[in-house]
């Protein structure tokens, strides 16, 4: 079978998913079972994977599904807990002192607070946390999901305390072979790895500078009464200011400290500067923008998450500090759980796993319920229930509503993530073929030749679109990108950096991330509508990054500055 036909077959599940979700607007609960079956048939017939391996990949996907559902449940439960305790009403009241402008609220809650949550936990948690919080503040559910998905761009490469770089890039490259070549050339793996990290941070900082403005402009254009790009651009001075306040400390942290803390440091510094500036009206537009009256919202904007913002019956109004305290605790506990070794080891000690599923030695799955963000979220919920002195009836209502909200997401993800694992695990087969994602990437590289750097970020984004993970995209494709750079005699570190940045942007259109975020606001069934909007910032991100790659290679002549012989 020739390479072109193989590439077409490898692309087929993704094209089918796009056509069904975006073209025909079919709900994911209907589309994804069809895509799963088609993927399994291609794996069995064209790739000649064994039936056992396809089933083992499915089981591995189901274990990952449980992990993601645990995170979704924790995020919904925290939101419902604060709804019934009066915390959400307090948070919304607090914004009246910062700014009533929804554009400003989106920048603070999504871009800055969401980036901090991404830096601490990853796993799609920022959209799962920020989207329901925005709904609670009065955003339409669809707008909250679209904005929440756009968080998953600039901070993602350094999300979960740097996991996409530390685990994804390191695990995706031939570390031993590269280290040997570097040592022969008088350098080291540590210096090479830091070069990749620095280049990822700098590229993200340049491209990400405009993301707050794009985020707000997309929101205003699709969810404003006037459907106006101009009303979004009115906030350009403040949005660019917020972008600078995040990306400057973010880039400095990446260059000077390494991959663990750029997103968290950028967000903390940004919040410390931007919130007081917003209170003082710094760089604010003359007009205050809001969504149309909720009574006029189209049905597709409205989710099933019911958040009443009236004061909780029989309770005195809660202070803004007490309302926000559970989210502050969430951020603190996430950081501690990822950075304090004894705490991390204790949380990881409770683990359920299946190693070598059905005899496939390289296919395993595990679940660490306390260490996953879902576990941290549930811990925060228990603390919040005590802090806010909730009654038994309120606690029961929060758990009941959260459990019901989880059921729809569970069905869709039961097919989506196993489909992803079949694609990723297809590299072991009886036809001696590369995996489907690598076949796609090779086809792109062979088709474009010397201008490949323009497309390298899109290849990374494709990997994340398939896997729903920057880390997995880097694991799958970093070595491929490295090899293409060697063949073109270009900087391997820069090419891997383009891969990592593109893979971060791909999270904005990753299907199971959209499903997860939609589930938190009761918006399942409208994933295609979300994807049609988040594809715009994704195209911006990968195109701008690719152009920077071309400039770096061919105009600036950037090399590795490290000899790999």
C-alpha cells in the first residue's frame, strides 16, 4: 500500500469526525461511536493490528476516560457546592468592584486565572473550572466553553508543572542517542533541553501576546447583540496590556528557571498587576460591554447547568474573600501536590492500574484518584463545605446535580478516548507500518519540502487534536520533527520547539477537551458549534508560529548552538 493511500486512511477518522461534528452538526454522542468503529476497522484491515491490540487500546482508553470523568466531576461539584453555599453569588458581587465589562471579566477569569490553573494541573482542568465559573457570572454557556477552550493555548506547554516539556519532549526524543552526540560535541542534554524550553517560551510569548484580544474579540463577535468585531477591538489596549503582563514574566521564567513554572508565574504576576489596574479603570474603553438580555439568547447558547445567583435562603451574604477562598485553596493545593515531593508521593500511593493489558506489554493504564486534579477538587469541596457551613440538604443537592451532569459526558468519552488510543498504538502491527499519526506527519513533510517549518506547528496541533494532549502529541511526534530538521539541515531544537508550541494550540480543538468542557456547563451535543469558533484562534496560532519558524531558520539563521554530530 503506497504512502499517499496510507495517509488518506490515517486522516479518515479525523476528517469523518470533523464532517459529522462541524459539517452536519451531529452531536458527539452520535458521531464519536461511528468514528470509533471506522478507526477500529482501519486499524484491523489497513494497519493489520491484531484484534487483541485494538481491544487492549480500547481498555486503555476506558481507564483514561475514568480519569477525565473524575476531573470533570470534581470541577462540577466545586461549582455546585459554591452555588448552594452562596460562594458564587459572592464571587459575582466581587466583580462589580473590578469591572462590570464582560470583556474584562473574561480576561481576568479565563486568561489569567485559567492560565494559573493550567500551569498547576493541566489535564484540561482550566476549561472545566473556568467555564462553569463564567456561567455562574452570567456568561452564556456556549460563550463560556468557547472562551474556556481558548485558555488552552499559551499556558499549555508549561501546564501541569511543565509535563508537556518534561515528559512529552524528553520521552519523545532519543535522549540517550542525542546525549551521546552532544557529549561528543562538547555539550550536554541539559543545555540542549533548556534551549528547547527557552525557544518554546519565547515563541509562545510572541504569539500569545495577542491571545487575550483574540479571545475577547471572538466572544464579542459571536455572542454580542451587534455581532461586531469592532466592539471586541475596543478593548485592545487593555487586552494587550494583560497579554504583556502575562507573557513577559512567563518568558523570563521559561528562559531562566526551566519548564516547571512559567505559566503559574506569568499568571500570578499578571493577576497582581491587571486586577488593580482594572479597578482603577486603566486603559478601559469608554463603553461597558455586556451580553444581550438572557431572555433573547438562542437555545444553542444555553446549557443545562442551572445556577441561581440569588442569596442562599436563610443565610447572610458571604464576603468576596470567602467566596473566592475555595479557588485560592485549589490553586495552592495543586501547586503543593505537584512540587512537594512527600505530598506528591503520598497522593500517588493510592493507584489502580493494569500493566500489559491483554498481554500487550507496551499498553498500560493507571488511575491515581488522589493525585489527579479531580482528587484535589474533591478535597477542596470538602473544605469549602466546612468553611461555608453548609447544611446536609445543600450538600446532597450539590452531589446530586453533579452526578447527573456527569452522565452525558461519560457516554461520549467512552468512544472518543479509546479511538485516540487505537490511533496512537497503531505503530505496532503486522504490516510493519508506522503509527497513523506518524503516517499523517510524514505525508505532510514529504509534500512540502523546504518550507516544512511553516507546517511543523500544524503537525503538532494535529497530534493534540487526535490525542487531546500536548504531552501525548510531543511523545508521538518530537522524534519525527527532530528527524525532519536533521534531513533539512535545520536546528533540531527549534523544530522540536515548533512542535511543542503547535501541540499546545491543538488543545483548543481537541474533541474530548471540548466534550469535557461542554459537560461542565450542561452543553453536550453542541461540540461542532464550539469547534467552528475555536478553529479560528487555532489557525492564528499555528500560522503565526510557523511564520516565526521560517524567519528563525531562513532569515535569522538560528541554529542549535550545540553540536549534534
